[in-house]
């Protein structure tokens, strides 16, 4: 199940989509189980979660996110080490299926 995301394009560097209160469904490899988080931004390399708080996701996590075309994108992400001065959690895309990567790139260009 994916969570609908309301995407709002604004002028940000490096083709970044700003997500207005968008939620991403996370499927971690830990015992924590599936969870949701608010996405701060997304670009061609990955995304940043604003309210990651005390999430324990493990090293890799499957993510489901809806793009403006309404269809979900499923990506495998690698959780990057946390910056102790930031509340955000950055996740780098490790795998996107080719058709879904094309849709993401079109949304970023859009």
C-alpha cells in the first residue's frame, strides 16, 4: 500500500522536488515493521525524511512514494549515517526499476 503524496514544484537547486507534507511508506529490514515518515525533499539521488526521529531502519529499506502522476514508485534505499546536528534522515537510492526511474526523472524535470 502506498501513501498519496502531494507534490509541489518550487525553485530548488539540482532538480529537487519539494514535497508538501508528503508521506513515504517504509518497509525496513528491522523488527520495527512498516512505518511512514514525512519527506522533506527528493532528488535524483535519494530523499530526506523530516520526522525520522527514532526510526531504526537498518542499512537498507524499501520505500513506496507516489509521484504527481499518481502511480507509486518503489525504490530500495540505503540509509546514510545520521548527522548528529540534524533531525533529518537521508536515504540514497540504491535501486529503482528502470520505468520508475524514468517517471521520477520526468517529475524532477517537470
